[in-house]
C-alpha cells in the first residue's frame, strides 16, 4: 500500500480564503475601547427586558382570558343542552303516554274523543307546547289540541310523517322547523309512530314546540353582542339560532370542516369564522344526554379579548414612556463615545478593504480569469512541490496535457464569445474527472489544460485522462469545424517513476507535450501516453 503523504502547502483542496495572509497584510486589531458597545448593550438589554417582560405578561393575560372564555363556553353549552334536553325529554314522555293509549284503544272513536280534552289540557299547562296532534295512516287529522281544524287538513306531506311511515322505529323523532298550518307560527315537530295491533303503520302522534319559546330560553344566556347560540339536531341540521334568522331554520351546517367535527365528537371546542355571518368565534358544542339534540355556543373573539386589549394598550403606553426615558439617557452617553469609535471603525474598515484587495489580487495572480481554473503560474509552483514530495517518498507522479481539437476552427465558425464559453465548459468537464483532494488542474495556455496527479502511476493516470476525455465528449457541444461534429480533446500523458531520479518538471511536461503531439498526429480525440501504461496491482495507484 502507498504511503499517505501530508498534503502540500498549496493543496487545492484547501479553500483560498483559509490560506494565511502574510504578516504585513494582517488586519489591524480591533479597538480595545469597549465603552460604546457596553453602553449600547446596556441600553438594549434594559429595553429588551422591559419589552420582554411586558410581552410575557400580556401573553399570560391573553392565555388566561382565552382559558376563561373556553371554560365559560363549555359550561354554557352543557347547561343549555341539559335545559333543552329536559324540555324535549318531557315532550317525549308525553308522546309515549299518548302513543300507548292510542295503540291500546286501537284508534277507536271513543279513544280519540276521550283523548281530545287531555291534549288541550296538556298544551294549556306547558308554555313550550304549541300543539298536540294525532294523524291517521293517510295523514288526516284525527284529534288535536287546536280550537279549529283547517278544512281538508292533511299532513302526509310533512317530513316527520314520511319518516315514520317509512321507518318502523318507534323512537321519538325531532324534525326540522316548519310553519304551522293552523296558526302560521314557526314550530319544531317532535313525533312518534303509532302501530296497529299487527305492528303496521297506523299514524303519527305529534307535539310542536314554539320556536319563540326556544329563543326565549337562549336569550336568557349572556354570550355578548356578537355571540351566538345554536340548537341543532345531531345530524348537523339547525333548529334555531340566536341571533334569530328564518333563513337559517332547517339548514345544514354550511362549513364541511365544522360538519365533520360536529358529527365525529359529542363535544368539542373549535376556533373559526362563522360560516353564517363570518364573525371569528370560539365555538363550544355539546350533545344533549337523552335526545338527538346538540347545542353550540359561540363567543366572539373580539369581545373575549376586548378588556385584555384595553389593558394591554395602557400597559404598553407605560412601557413606551419608560423606554423613551431610558433611550434618551442612553443616547447622551452613546453620543459622547461614538465619535472616537467611528474614527476607529473607519480606520479598520479601510485596512480591511486593503486586505481584501490584496487577497483578491493574490487569487487573480494564481487563477485564470476566463475559466476560473488555476493558471500557468500556479501550475509551475504546484508541479515543483508535488515532484519534490513524490521524489522524497519514492512515489510516482503523472501529468496529463489536454488540447481542444480544432479550436481555431471553432472560433472562426462561432466567434470568440462562443469560444470562451466552450473553454469554460471544457474546463468544468475536465475538473469533474479528478476526484482526489491532491489532484490539480490548470489552464496551461490558450486551449491547453494540464492535470497533475500525485502518487499516480501510468495506468491510473490513463484512467483519469480517459474519463476526462469522455466527460468532454459527453457535453456534445456542436463543432461545425470538426470532423467529429462536436467538441473533443486530445491528451498526452507522462509518468515519472524516478528512474532516472533526476527528472525535472520541465522534462515531465516535455514528455507529456510530446505525447499530446502524437495524439494529434494519430487523428485527435484520443489519449496517448509517453510510454505504454504499466499493468500491475490497481492498489498501487490512487486512481486505479
């Protein structure tokens, strides 16, 4: 195995910026006068502490208001749901009693006649009831609590009637709000199915709740001017809402996201703009425990934080006043030291600019302005260092010379601008073929490039040169002046194995240049070595 050599001083793997500048180009040390930064730091620290503490207190107060509003909304939605659930449950129990009497009496005229005063009495004693009705299997009115019956009254077209007719369930059903045909009032129908002795559909018993009664219940809870309370069915259909609007009665929840949240959970808290009026609200919903009802309480975000905003403005004003005092005091001290500090800063800035200019000039001296690769001067220095180190350790070193084929024809056909771009592309392709940090590529002159391969024998150098030639060919740059139709390169190789040990960088380059000449004589677009590549153990070469 080859010895691992220490990287040369000018190893191209080391970025240019990391190379130490000469002592004469070192930047001047920064001024030791710390009065200005200390003063500024003190003023900034006090300012940040005041602002930070104020922001933290405001945030804590904001969180406290939010948690309080959240708990209030949850408690309120639970309380409203329980109250309306008790009303609906009471109506449901009354319907069960009526259903039982009707099914036991088989809807006989005597049973209906005896039931009529009972219905009237129950409606008279319950403020929430609008009416009680019994319909036959065809929708005709059999008995009811109303003083008058509309001529030809029939409710077979109602949603609740169709539900019971088509559904054998005897559970209480809460329908969507409708206008009463007897009074014209908005009511919420609560109904149950009546079965005949054989279990078939025999009719419907119906109780209607005043929508205005439900609104009175909702009005009894304080949710602010922009707040809202909504009574819904558990399928997401609105029964009534405060603030009241007839357009919302019976509608599904308009927002799909809110629908999914409402249908998937029995309770929850959501922050979102209202899909009805667009007001940003904190919304808490709760299912009723015994009936298919739900209540949503929505508190306006503006009203939740109204007092917090007022307190924050007052607190912020006090902090601003305090900051103005601190700032004025600090400004006076800063001004007394700023002039000296500015003078020092200008001196350091000027010297730094000179150092940067010096570093840039050094970079320009070692790099080609067109391709960005190292230039002939950098190559000469590098080859001397590499050969000196390889001679010391007895390791081979190889040099590959490349020339762009028919480049004069390329310039004549496409112009010098395209020629410059061609050289840049070729340089990038050649550079991409070398992998090790110690390998080195330079623009040797004109359209010629040189690659230095430390610790690489002839066989390894041939592989690298072939890869570089293939990389240029893969570019497929059109070349109207070349018989190949695209840009190609020819290459010449020379390897120094220190036999004789007195070979100089000029000797090695001369052999590589002679091999390049042979490649051109043999038809171009090929690699020719100054001697046949050695065939041996690939481990002896860094590139094998």
